[in-house]
C-alpha cells in the first residue's frame, strides 16, 4: 500500500506535469474526458472485453447514450456549460 506524501513533499513537489496533463485533457473537450463509460451487464462473471463489445454495439439503443449526445450537442459552449456529473474527476490517491 503506497504511503501518503508528507506536507513537506506536497509543498516542494512540482505539479507542472499534472497541470500540463489536465490542460491537455480539457483541450480535447470541455468535460476533460478522454472516454466515457457505459454500464452494461454486470454481476460476478462480468468480463471486461465482452462488456466492452456489448456496450459499443448497443450505443444507439441506450437512452442514456442518446441523452448524453443530445445534452452535449445542445449545451452552451465552454467549460461553464458542461454538465457537472459528466466532468472529469481527478483520481484520489489512496
């Protein structure tokens, strides 16, 4: 299990690389998302690759997907116009 950084480490760490990565993600789109995840299937025998194939082949019958496309196309331009639950969330260290 990785340890948490100390206050001294946090104060002296150069966050430039993280800031550049975040800027690049937001350059792709206003949500800062590289890809979106659609929940498909589930259960104890869920296999990631089969789930991916099923999800990618069923986009247009998914109400959630169609709602996302309509919301993205119809929203105001810019980061302020994004829908909060669709924004990228920074991964928290454990």
